[in-house]
C-alpha cells in the first residue's frame, strides 16, 4: 500500500537524500529553498568569489569541527557558492538577486578573493543578469548594501593579498575599500575554517565579536604567534636554526615573522591539527597580516 508523507517529512527527506548523495547537489536554488524550510532558523548566506585561487573555499570545505556537512545542512542556508552550486549561469544569478530582495537586511555576505576595480571592473565579471554582464566590483556593493553582515574571508578579500602586490594592473582592492559597510576580516592564506565558521557562529549567537585594529575578531586573532610558539624557549636561548627543517631550533634568523603576527595556528593547527607552519619545520610568513605581500616581508622575504 502506498505510504503518504507530509510536506515537512518530504522536505526533510530531500535534505537527507541530498546530504547522502553529495553536497554538490545542495545548491540548486530549489533544494536550497527546501532546506531553508526544514531548518527555518538557518540564516541565508551568499558566498561570492572574486579574484581568488579558490584556496579559501577548499579550506572552508574541509571544516572538521563542526564538519562541513553539519554547517551546510544545519547552521546556514548557503544560496550561492561558485564551486559547489549545482545550478549555474543566469539561473543562479537570478537566484542571487532574488535572495538579495527577499532577505534584504537578513543575509550574510561572504566575499572570497579580491575585487578588481580597473576598467570598471571588467577584469572580473562574475555572471550575467537580465542580459548584462555583472562585474564583481558592482555586485560587491549591491551585496554589501543589503546584507546584515559582510565578511571578508582570506587575506585577498581582507587586505588585498598576493593579487594586490605591485604593479597590480587590474586595480584589485580588498572588500573594505570597495563597499560602504563595515567588513569583518578573517584573513589567512588560506583562511582557517575554524576562524571562518567560528566567527559566523559567534556572530549568529552573540552578535558582532570584538574586533582588532584590522577588523579581525580578537577571538581568533588576538594572540601573537611568537608568544605562544613552542620554540619560544629556543628563541630566548638564542638556539637558532640555519636551515629550514632543523627541528628544535627557532627560525627567527631565517625570517620568521611570528613576532609580528596574530594568528592561532599554534593551537588550532591545520588538517585536523596534524601540523602547522612552524611545527612543519618552516617559518611564519605572516599570512594573516595586512603587510603580507605588500612589503619586503612574508613570502617575499627571500
Ligand atoms: S619560530 Fe618564529 S614564532 Fe617560533 S619562537 Fe622562533 S621567531 Fe618566534
Ligand atoms: S603561522 Fe603564520 S604563515 Fe602560518 S597560518 Fe599563521 S600567519 Fe599564516
């Protein structure tokens, strides 16, 4: 005998099935709508990418605590993400504009990558809407204007990162220099998933976290690497490494920028806390600082 299920059960089953098949199916606008109805409190999120290597997305999608499927299916309703949206082209752009309209003042806008501003933004066109090409620079302003919160993920979006290094012919800028709203910066090359989703969850539960002078949440960027580094006693004892990979010695003479850098890698680690930059036998290149790629420091020190 046929078994009838209610609308709510049906929507739940869609969510479960989608999660079971693959997360790549989640971002069809129709399925996203269905999921939003199941998880009614999950805030709408739009994640756009400008000039980026995609590393921050890959990093975020490797979130382990909580796991990315829990975040996507239970905590937020992600309406747009270029790498994992099942839909594409104008259908998806139409959906973005619809979300902006329907959730005015309620959605969270996350930007990954720089915003190209030269030649009226034509170096970075992110889609078409109503027959017109949409530049990231234009869309960023619109997305920010109607958002309840604007978040820059990764050092490119937060501070300009590698693409903003001279001569910068496409005029790339960090998000904060393009939009007219305050931006929460979650830098890192890539940004750490715990910092990204930790900030998001904190914001949703408690409101704006306390920010430092560079608009980074102090919760994650309040401590200096050097003061917490397991090699600090070696620094104090002037036990210095002369080559990368030398274990048990400080990398200060090899250009470690830990003494000027705010980041929590030392306690959070990467890849389920298997390792982090200094522990792997290298130095800190200050990828979370605004100076990354702009001065003779960080990755350009050698
Ligand atoms: S390796 Fe870097 S962060 Fe660690 S103690 Fe030496 S200078 Fe400081
Ligand atoms: S330790 Fe330094 S290089 Fe490594 S993630 Fe933190 S800021 Fe970036």
